[in-house]
C-alpha cells in the first residue's frame, strides 16, 4: 500500500490536517490506536477565531458558545482587565465547544481516511520513501509521517525536550450559573489558584465550564472540601453563584517543548511537539497554527519540484518552535507573577493590571496575539 502522507493520531489536529490536505487534492491516511468510540467527557475546548475559521473552512458545523467579554481579576486586590470584542473590532473573542462533540464532528468529516485500532510499530527509512509497519502487520510506503498523537507520542520520544512540572492540578467541571453569563468569561487569580469560568453548551443545555489550576499542596488531602470552601468565595468576586453539575475531572499540569519538530521522516504537530499551562486556553490553538503552517508547506512543496521538501519542513520546525516557545514563556511568566506572595509585588501587580486596563492599544495587541496569525 502506498500513501503520500501517514498521520499518527485521530485527535482534532490529525483529522483537521487530513481534511485540509484533501481539500488540496493531497491524500493521507490517519491511524488511531484506540477504537472509534469517543468518550463522552465533560471537557470543553476554547478556540480562538483563527482556529474556528480553519474548522469552518473544512466544513465543520458545531454548537459553539461565543465569548464577547473576558474579565481577568486579582482576587486579593482591585486589579482587573476587561477585554471586549467590540472594543477591538472582533466578532467574538473566543468560541467554546464541548470537546467530545467537536472530536466526533471532525472524525466524521475525515472518516474515509481513518484506520482505527492501528498504530505505527516500525519505520524503515529508505531515502525519500519509507516503509511503515503497522500493528496489524500492514506495510505502507510513504514520504512523510505526521505525529499528531498527543503528549505521550512514541514517535516524538527520540527528540529531546525541555519540560516543566508546575506542581499544580487542573480541576475541571460543569456548573450551572444563577445569573446568565451574557457571553462573558472570567478568570480569577488568587492564593487558591487560577480559576476560569466560561459559558458552554452540552447537548443543547447551557452550562459554565470551570477550569481551576491549584497548587498540589493545597489539595493533598483531596479536593472535595477545597472546592466547597473556595468556590463560593471566588464566585462572589464575579457576582455570580455556581452549582456543580458534573463529576470533577483532574489533570496534572506540566508543559514541554521539543528541541525540534522534525526527525525525518517524522514531523510533529500539536501536543506531540509542545504543551502549555491551560491558563490562557491556548493548547489546541497553538496546535492549529502548527497544522496550518505545515499544510501550507506540504501544498507548496507538492506544487513545485524546485522547493526542497526537507528544507521546507525545517523552516516549519524552526518557525513554529520559536512561536510556541514565546507563548510558553509568557504563560510561565503569568503563573509566576500570580504565585507571588511578596506584598510589594502584589501591589505592583494590581497597579499594572489597572494600568493595562486603561490602554486600548495594549489590550488590542494582547487579544490579537492570542487570536492567531490572521484576523
Ligand atoms: C484540562 C484541560 C483543558 C484544556 N483546555 C483547553 C482549552 O480550553 N483550549 C485549548 O486550546 N486547549 C486546551 N487544552 C489542551 C488541548 O486539549 C490539547 O492541546 C489538544 O487536545 C491537543 O490535540 P492533539 O490532537 O495534538 O492531541 P490529542 O487530543 O491528545 O489527540 C491525540 C490522538 O492520538 C491518539 N494516539 C495516541 N498515541 C497514538 C499512537 N501511538 N498511534 C495512533 N494514535 C495514537 C490518541 O488516542 C488521540 O486520539 C486543555 C487540556 C487539558 C488537559
């Protein structure tokens, strides 16, 4: 069997790449090690306008909750920043989707290309063509292997990485709100963690999705009592009240970035290449920027024999690695700033937030940077 491109991992990004290549007449096959069942999780995903636009272009229709206003507040002070889509000329700041619903929709779109319960067990590099052996024993001859198989990717394993353990856990659950969220999201920074509240929809019902990043030492005896003690206090800061409506899921928080995104014939995208603290909901959005950049390089190379394929992929690796590193370091800066207990730094932090809030230029710059490369 011959396939120009083999994609390992039928997550949102692997399926997106296959659909985007198909639109340009480039064939691919997607291997998914699990079966075709999508677990009904309570996880949601926040897409920036750039990522949502890419999904629109491949024809994904989805029930998104729009965010038009985002308030970032310091729990212990008066510092706050308010971002509004109307102030910076954008339709919406972000789009929240139920994770399983979006994954099912994109898998349906890519269904003809996906082989379930199949993974790569061996790659024999024979110059420009490579023989890939699958777990079923099938052998595929291919030019390129795209690793979109997540944070624990075996294909990415050989490439060194820098990583960071935040010694934090993210708790996430669905809640109902007493007052309508009015397309607003909130993020509260406090000694009890970073807590984000975003409107979302699941099976036609309105919810609020809560993602709460907490230092491990605060919940070493379990998180039930911690949530009960602190959810109401934090909710008061945003003038609303929340009732938990789902089980609570927890994830250990860490980040990583590979030293290169290419180990020919394997090229990395998304969580296989990098992961980031969820505080700004940028994880999959950086992955969509990787995917878009890689698809463009493949199309360009396909169109013209004069462009060197490997060189083009090296450009992809260098460009995307640098961009992701900048975002990773920026998020680490925020995490450190809001973990700070020194009262003078806390005062400056509140002062800084309010000063930032007065600057339309800075706010616009910041939101556009978080919204992806094109508007
Ligand atoms: C609590 C939490 C909240 C988050 N919230 C947000 C958010 O609001 N916004 C945001 O942008 N990001 C968010 N993220 C990050 C986001 O979920 C990830 O960045 C994104 O899912 C990565 O997509 P991916 O396709 O690279 O990998 P994955 O979603 O991990 O998909 C990988 C796929 O590959 C398959 N696979 C694994 N190994 C193999 C193999 N050997 N062979 C074949 N298939 C394989 C897996 O089964 C899976 O289907 C959040 C993450 C967490 C943990």
